[in-house]
């Protein structure tokens, strides 16, 4: 079981993501106001952060940069979720600190597979695209 922080301002999406993750045996911490996300992440100590890109107050890009700048959280994998993926966004999200991103409307299978892949990589379990440590 992994601890996953979910930052999403849409109530339906956060319920969907948390329900999916809980069904896969994970513990979730939903955050609907991005201004609270960094503090909640420090308290929750997640194994993975899932963040929407289009957030009021602090955007997903800004949040990823804050997480990467935090000594406690800098190594936690991040999965970005966006409804507005455009050419070049992949590089932009990765530059801000995301290991992966999924576009909305999400594919439940792709969402679950991406979560599993990021958790496996961060725990040191060998995945198909991972080098030996």
C-alpha cells in the first residue's frame, strides 16, 4: 500500500481518483486547495503526488517546483494530470518535476498503470525501463 497525495480542485475528479486509488489498496490524502498542498504533503509524507495542472491559486507547475525545492519531498514521484495537453507540454511538465502525466478525461487503465509504474520505480523495484541501482 502506498500513500498518495491527490491535488485536484474538481470535487468529482478528486473523488474518482481517490476511489480508484483506494480500490487498488492505496491510502489517499485529497487536497482541493493547492495553497494547502505543500503543508499537507509534509505532514502526510506521500509515496506519490498526483496533481492537476490547472489549479487556482498555485498551479500544478508551481506546486511541482515547490515540491522539488523541498528537502523532505524532492524525491517523491509526481504524476501530472491535465485536460489541456498540447505539443511541448510533456517537456514542460518533466522540467517542472513530473515523472509522468495523464490527460483528462482519464483512462482508468492508463491512470492505474501509471501510478503502479511510478510507485515501482520509486521503490527500486525493477521495471522494464529502469536501470539497475
